[in-house]
C-alpha cells in the first residue's frame, strides 16, 4: 500500500496481497460441521485430570525433548523396569482449542514429560481419550543413571536420547 492511499471514507486502501489474505482467511472461517460439533461435545464430556509438569531442567536432564510428547511418553514406558508408567493420549486444553497431547500416569499421578518452549503453568487440565492409541516401534531398555539428589528424578528412569518418534496415531 502506498503511503497516503485511502478509500473514499478515509480508511487505508488494501494492497492486492492484503485483499488475498483477507479473502483466504474468510474462506477458511466456516462453521463447524455437525460431525465436528458432535465430536467436540463427546470429547468435552470425557473426564478431566490435573497434570503436573515437573521442572524443565529435570526433564531435560533425563533426556526428554521439546515438542516430542508422544515419543517422550513412549520412552518413559519402555524404560520403566517396574512397569508403573502408562502412556496416555488425549487433549490438552488451550483456550478454546484442543491439542493432541500425550502424558504418563504413574501410580495414579499424571505427568507431562515434555519440556515447553514458552513458560507454561506447572499444572493443567487434560482430557484422556480412550479412543486414541499412539503406537510406537519397540524401544530397547537401557541402563540409566539417575541423580539421587533430585527428588523428581528418583521417580523416573533416565530416557536415552535418540528414541524414535511416534509412528502413527490411531483413533478407534
């Protein structure tokens, strides 16, 4: 837009690119389908749990990776020699959005093992969804070293770097 270009009512005149962006966004802003509305209602009706985020430094120290929740949880389960960890997929509630996410349940407590890029609340609501199963190729167990001075680290086996990513998310 050229400086000083305005419409007859004094508002700035839009460039062709700005017009295209507005037009494209309006095309994407359509009401949800009946199926989407029903599915959202089903998900929102599922029970919620409160999840704790352990300190980021502890998560990074045991090899958890940012933005890799599914693989982090699968690695925790694969490396839990006592078999107390359970990988749970479901929905992280972010404002009016639901984001596919994975956490672990250990002895009745819910943990998010994924370090966040931005500062995040240490606790949040999560909707476990029994219709979602995240499948991974088998992961090898490895010897781990845990810092006995960190109370959180006592609860978890160290997760080796380079564990594989989630192969596929299947909805039943």
